[in-house]
C-alpha cells in the first residue's frame, strides 16, 4: 500500500505539473508558488550512506503557548528562535494564528499570507503525529526514501469562484486526463460583475469562458491562458484574448479589452492557471464571480470528467452558445463569490450539527450534550485540541522545517466558553 505521503505527492504533482513528478507541461513550473524556496532534500536525506537513519529534527520538544488574542488580531511565531515575531512582518516568522475570538485560523509565511518562502506539507487531516515521528527529514519520504519535491510545501493562495475541488483546485481546468500532463479547459461560463452589491445582469457584468492554456511563439507553451467574454448588454459581441501569464500576475480590463497594471481598472488577473478577481482579498475593487453554467457532456453524474468530451476538437464552437445564451445569475447579492485567502492549514470541517465538528487541529462542540459526552463539562460552544493530528511546515526563510501539532486549549473559566483561551503547540525543528 502506498504511504499517505506518496499519495499526497501524486496529487500535488498533478496540481503543480512538475517535471520532477513524472512530467510537466513546460519544464515544471510550480503554478501555485510551491517552488519558491526550500531545500530539495538532496542534503537532508536520512540514510547517511546506507547506515542507520539519523533524524534531522535535532531541535526537539519546543512549544508555543499563547493566549488567543482579540478577534481579527494575529500572532506570528518563529520556530527556529522559539519566539514570537512582533507585527508579523518580514520573512522570519513561520506560523501565523489569526483569531476569530472563539477560535483561530492558521497561515504560513508564503503566497498571499506573507513575503516569505514558507508552506505546508498537507493540513491536519493529512498526517497523524505518530506518522510525522517517522520522518527523519522533512524533505524525504520515510517509506520510499524518495526526495520530496520542494513544491509539496504548498503556499497560501487566493481562493475565488475559479477555485475548484479537483487535484489542481481549479474550477476551469482538468489535469492529465490522458496521461499527457496537460491542462484541459471545461468551458464553464463564469459571470463576473463589477458591482457585487447588485444582481441585475447588464452593463458591467461579463459572461466569460476560459478556452485554453497553451500559446507562445510555437503555440504549445503552457501559461498562456486564453479566454472569451461577452458583456451582458443587448447586442454585445464576443471578445477574445490570450495573455502571457508565465512570469507572474497579468491584469486584464474586460471593458477596454486590454492588459493593464495592477493599479489599473482590471477585473480579472491570471498567473499561469491561477485566476483572481479585483475584489475581496485580491484587489480594491468590487468585482466578484458566479458560476452560471457548465456545458453539457463534460462531466458524468458523479462529476467525473468525460475524457472524450474534453479532447474533442470542436469544443470551441460547440460551447459558444453556452457563452452567448441567457445566463443564470445569483438570486441575491450575497451569492456573488468574492476572492478570499486560503491555506491548506484550514481544511473544511467534518461532521454536522449537533454532533462535534472536526477542524483537524481541534473539534468544536456546539451543544452542552456533545461537550459533556467528550468529558469537557456541560458547556456549549467549546473547542478542544486534536493532538493526534499534525503537519510539516517550511520556514518563512525557506531553509528549515518544523513538525507541529496542537496539544492544548484551556479556558480561563471552564464553565464559560467566552472566557480567555490558552493554546499550546508542540513541535520539533529541522534547522537550516
């Protein structure tokens, strides 16, 4: 049986289209920013020439204990120096905790969350603390002995209406459908509004399809997304464009049909196959999105891609009526999807009310009955740690690693779920 790490590597390879993971579309660019730091594992292996493995986690039994701050406030921690970093500035912090008042979210110093070269190897549902103890190095799979690509440490990203649930987390593309490590568009129609407070489909609302991913001088280089759109006004014509998004974010003004700077009047931006909109956490505008329709024949009843449809040479013309036809918009303004920030450290909860909800790092007990059954007293709306779960984090400097788990959450007043909480993370560090 494959190890969980091996299965995760396979999924991440799909997400990043890395040449080092069995082939890439153009030499293996890490589309999600995962290649922006960290050792490749070549000098951190655990076999020491075939002898008994020696753990690289030489800085052991650290702990970060803190009082959860007020809602909206963040605390940042540097595992190497075992200290908090005031203001969460720079690249020398590794883990950020952002309080909601009742609980908190976790972030790495990477991507949209910080200027560093950090990242996380899976979230709290992906590794148990016992499994992590078998790692002699954060850059070597303990079962296969294979070097882990640096891109398995996933950077924090922007989440938008273009974020999906497949291996590459895309709502607009599928990957490697025929074993060729290529991206295939699904021609889904996205509505993009410049005013997320309204539901009327008219001026300032665009129906858009992403139609391809390859271009450049030879027409076959990845990172050249192509798209077409039509404004939702009577008589509007279909517009088409392609951008070179191989070197970072490219910002596009659909109204004026041109690329602009980040400070310009853009609605949509591309960075390889990643897409963001000018609103929410991604920009200062009021742009948001909505999935209007998925052309027929691309997915089966179980939402699995139908390969023959994706590889059809007539998709461009077959799906044009989906773009030009009547669109279904949101029933209320709150249904427009604004960009937000996402980290693999914050998985979706498992479970349903009135049972406990499992967030990986901790469980939330919504009722006094659920809390009492777990031995937490008869107090509703309390949380308790899951010390059996953990993950690996790359430092903000990109040159060290920590394996961490949450081992303690205590309330100043155990009979009051609103009283101050003290959290405790325990960790081991693999220094530079």
